[in-house]
């Protein structure tokens, strides 16, 4: 802001616009100075001129760089990113880590606790004294004698196979009402493939929550009530869907025909056409999985 002598036009002063302040706000005529404690003052009687000078001075001050603004933006962005990671990523990392370090004995205990919650809807697993040995024999035929999953037949409420930590495979009663054990064996094998593809322990911990997961890591146990409602959630959860190729390979390795399971899963054959076509034993006479007497005994497992 240049101040001129009105008579000679000679420049008598220069004021920096960012430094210009009005020293008597709300009082007329307006007084301006190049600083709040400046010894020079400029009196302006024209209110429009005073308003214009204030507008220009404020605009110039606003446009000046402010040291530390970029630093503040960077710090704020960093803090926001850290918070986003903590909220979105950390829970998944914690659950994944916890699921990977739970020992087999603890997994089996947690799986059994989840099954205990589930029986409120499905009833207790069938335990006919003649059927259970036959069911165990079929499991060993499917999976071999080492780390053999435990098969449970649930009498009601369960419409599809499911699995729990600790090698627990849950099968609906309808599978023992078929003509032979092939569909039952296939359902158990397919569920084992699904369990290997997606660790059931993660689903358990997702349901239990972060606090329960942290308790598991620190104390080795889930808090009481952490699995309440998990059985109902599992019953209504969409079925796991291993790829057709994974199922075909698993059935070939286990030497189990795939067609009976595919037909049980979808009687129309529309959704399982690729499985039926890819059955490695299609058109062959399969060796019986278990003796007929064992199959008859297994079918009585829910009869008490």
C-alpha cells in the first residue's frame, strides 16, 4: 500500500498489505496502521474505501504460506492411515494369527464347545451303539487311519454338511437314508476339502470377537459365552463351495465315486453337472466302501 502526498503526488510511505490492521474497529472514521502498535496511522473517511482495504489485506494474509501447514497435513494423514489400518487390518491379522497358533487339543475343545451350542437346534448327535462303530469305520476308509476326522450325524435342523475346528464334520440325517454309503462318504470328504481351504477356527473367532480372540491368545481359552449363538449362525450360513477341480481330485485320491454325492447335493443335476461328468469312477463298478452289514448298522445310528 503506497501513501502519496495529495499535493505533490510524492510517495511518502509503503505499507505491507499483510501487516495492515484497522486499529479502531466499529468506529468512524476508520484508522489503519501497518501494525497493531505502529506509530503511523491512516485515516479513511470513505466507508467503501475502508471496506475494500480490509478485504484486500485479509485476502493477502490468507494467501501467505503458513510454516507447518504441510507438516500438519502430513501428520494428520499419517495418523488417519494408522487408524484405518488399526480398524480395518489389525482385527483380521489378529484373528488370522490366533487361528494359526491354537494347538490341536485346544482346537478340538473349541470345536466341541461350538457343537454343544449347536445341539440346541439340531438335537444331540446320533449315537446308536451299533451305528457309531460303522460310522468310525467309514471315516477311516475315507480319510485313512491318521488324523481321521470325527463324523457326527445330526438328527434334525441341519440341511447340509458343516465342519468345526478339531476335525469335526457334521452331516445331516438325510445322508443315511440313501441307497448306499457313497453319498455320505462323499459329503464328508467334500466338507473336509472345504475345511482345509478355509480354516474353521477363523469363523469361530470372527463370531467370538476381538476381545475373546485376545483372551484366547493370552490365556489359552475363550471366555465363557463367546460361542453363544454360533450354532445357529453355522446352520444358516451358506454352504462352503470348494472348486469342482478340488473335489474331483480329492475323490480320485480317496477312491470314492463322485456321482452319488453330486446327485444328493442337487437331485436335478443342474448345479453339479460338471462333478457328475468329472467323476473319476463314472461307469465303473466301485468296490464297496464298507460291508453291507456295516451300512445297515450305520443307518440305525439315529434309532438309539
